[in-house]
């Protein structure tokens, strides 16, 4: 039963990734404008442009380019960067661990604080604490992560010297040193998403706390903590899981912007510099990798969902 | 995604209930409910102020946004420059006001484009079964990219300009509106009044435009408020990264990007445009929440 469910979900994931690849192709090839001309700039000669078009395979008919593109994506061959002197796969493999670590740290932070605070806020509904939490989380969800990043740099790093300002430490430094450099960025990325998690957790808990079985558990005389954790949250956690799936996209997007603020050599930094230099193969590769991570995380969440909630039918 | 459909059903039935007392117009009733909550009222006032400031920027801004004053570079806030001046001696307050023009115009146009396109696609997907599978898989694929990344990629293909930011963000947010419109349509089309209209021989186009669309408006209005907030944030992010509105145009994101290198000497350069973004987005979110509560009695009771 479970196995066929997993297989079916894997099939669904492949279908979405096929469409994702198609969207990526459409963005780069169908939108008017000649990538080769844009990449080389206004000073390029017609011959240079034609040569680059051949190198990038842009001279072939569009359907052929599309098939070719799909074939190389399936084989994880993402082409060569125009400026970096390395393959896109190599460039991404070099930078993806940082982006993933940053996203994971931010997700951990946002969840570890967001879920308990959301539960507490729901349990103490209407109290001063609840109102304060609601106000703060609403405000935090309205702040751009890059602005939080800059403010954190200014106060925590420059003025109070608590944490490193920017960068990623020397390349041969241990994992712990790297993580130290990622603390501020993780806060900047995590904060707006933590706010979302708090608000969603609170709503899910409120839904559950109104159920009859919670009243029954209370009437039985169970300790309030037991009722909240064992009875209420157990049933709200699948909803919380769904929320986590939804914030993954926000976390990855936040990481992309925040890397630029802190000068971290991750996928985000790679994409932004690729956009400024019109390095299309790199942009395409990054789009595929980031959306691939998103789709994968959501697959895992769907599977966990089925494992946690017996009511979910395979 | 799993919740959108259920949450939607309640707000649709709420609209039907809200329309019941005949003597008060629904819009009036909605406004009365909105204003009753002080925070929502305050946010509406903030929004009115921001919109007014943006509209009146050419007349109320103390200086021209590009006017340089080399003698007063990086001046701290004072009576001369209320929010200080930047590295070219340009007045930060004036640039914030002009920035509001750009940000709000971009945000509004994105809401119009994504709102119209998303509604059309969503209602069509929800009502015409044949289209549903394809359209929803495509929105799935587009929503697999973080907003900002898809916007960056589109901007790379389109080229940096304010008009292209509108197009890019319109494309990015259309699937989100389509999702909501589809969810609502799926609920509504099972209701009896749609069945009755079908039995009377109404065609697909008439059902969608006359029977489904009006009943979706309240939910779409809420969605569009949040969309407005999201587009302002994403536009600021794009400008900040240098992939949005060209850096010479004063926008809140551009101002923060330019201020980065003077952060240690002139915090007001980052503070002023940042607060503009936060206040506007926060006010929009509060109004969006207020709208949703006002349109949905069930949610209000739970709170």
C-alpha cells in the first residue's frame, strides 16, 4: 500500500519536474530577445554573436532545442557557464551546500521557535501574550529579509561585535566556523518565515482545541499540558507539516537574497551575479536545482503526512 | 493547498449570509465591520496616507528626488532634510515619497494583471474539467520556484525596467490567484444555484461570468490585498539585488541597495526606506486579515 503510494508520488514529482524544466526553457528561449546578443553586449560583432549562438545551440530549431534541453537536464548535464570557466553542474555543486545549510538552519530556527510560540499563543488565546505574539509575528512577516540582514550586521556585528560581519570564513576552516558565519543570515532568513509558522500553527491549534475530544480529555481530568501536547497538537501537527512545505519556498527565496547581503558564496549569489552578467546556462541550472529541492522537500512532507496521519489514504 | 478549498467554502457562504439584510448594502456592511476593529482602521489610515503621499509626491516633496547637494552629503536628519540626505546629497524624504509612487504603481499593476489573469484561468480550470488537469499542473510547476527566483530569471530574460518588473511579477503571482479562484469555483459549482442556471440552459460563459465570478469576488479581494503586499516586498527585493527597476529611479529597494556601503556612517539611509516598506506591507496585511474576518463570520468566532 505505502510502497505504491511512494511510487505514485515519485511519478508525480517527475511530472512536475518535467514541467519545471519546460518553464525554465520557455523563460530562456521563447521570451523575445537574443540571449547571445544580450550576453556579449552592444560592442559584439555579428560574427561573435553567431559563433556564440552555435556554441549555445541557439541556431537549431526551437523544438529541437527543447528536446535537446530536456535530454541534457535528465542526464544532469546543465552546460557550461559562459563566464566562470566551469560547468554549471560543478558551479552549483560547489555552492549548493552553503545554501542548503543556510536554509536548514533558518528552517530549524523558525520551526523550533515558531511552533511552540504558536501553540502557546493559541492556548492562551486573547491574552496579552497572544496579542503581543500576533502583533510581533504580523510585523515580522512584513519585513524584507535583506533589511533584517543589514540591520543585524549593523548592530550585532559592527557595533557590538558579537558575530562575524559577512563572508564565510577561510575555506579550510571547520564546519563550526562556517556555521558561526551563518548565524546572522539564518536569523534574517528565518524571522519572516517564523512569523508565518507562528500564525499558521496558532490557527491550526485553535481549530483543534475546539474539538469535542479535547473537551473530553480535559473533562477526564488530564493535566493541561498532556491535553495540549498529546491530544491537540498530535492532530494539528499534520497541518503544521503542510505549513512547513509552504514556507520552504519562502526560505529558499530568502536565502537567495540574504546571501547577497552577507557576501556568502552560495547559489543565490551565483544567480544574482549570473543575472548581472547574463550567464543564461547558470540561471537555468540554478532554477532547476532550487525548484528541484522545493519539489523534493514537498515530496518528503507528503510522505511524512501519510505516515503521521492514518486518515490520509494512499 | 489542502486548506484553501475548505477555508474558501466558508467565506463563500459568508458572502451569501452577509448579503441577507436587504436594507444595508454589502459594501457598507463590510466597511462597518472593518472599521470596528481599531487596528484595521489605523492600517486603512496608514494606507490612505501612503497613497496620498505617493500621488502628491511632485507637490509635497521638499526637493526634486534627483537634486544633488554636494555640500550636504550624508547629512543626518535635520530641519533641512527631515530624513537626512544620501551620498549625493539627495533628500531622503523626497526620494522615499517618489519611491512610494514606483512601489505602489508596480504593486497595483501587478495586482490588476495577476488578478485578472489568475481569476480567468482559475475559474476556467475550476468549471471546465478538461482544462483543469493541465492548468493546475502548470501552476504547480510555476509555484515550485521561490517568487523572487522566478522573478529574477524573468527579469534576466526581459531586461531591467519598471514595466518589465510589472510583467515578471504578474507572471509570478498569476498562479497564486488562479489557485484561489479555482478552489472557490470547485465549491460553488456544486451548489444549487449553479445547477439551476445550468438547467435553465445558461451557457458556460454565462455561468462563469454571471453566477460564479460575483460570488468569488470577496475571496479574491482578500487574496489581492495579500498579493499587493507580496509584490511590494518582491519588487523591493528585485531592486535591492539590481535586477529590478533601474538604480537611477528612486524606489525603496534601490535606496536600500545604494545605502549599504554607508551603513556605518548613515543608518537613516537604510532606516527610512525600510520603514516605508514595513509600514505599507504591514498595513496591507492587517487590512487583508481584517477583510477576511469581516467576510467570514466563522473565523471571527474562533478568534
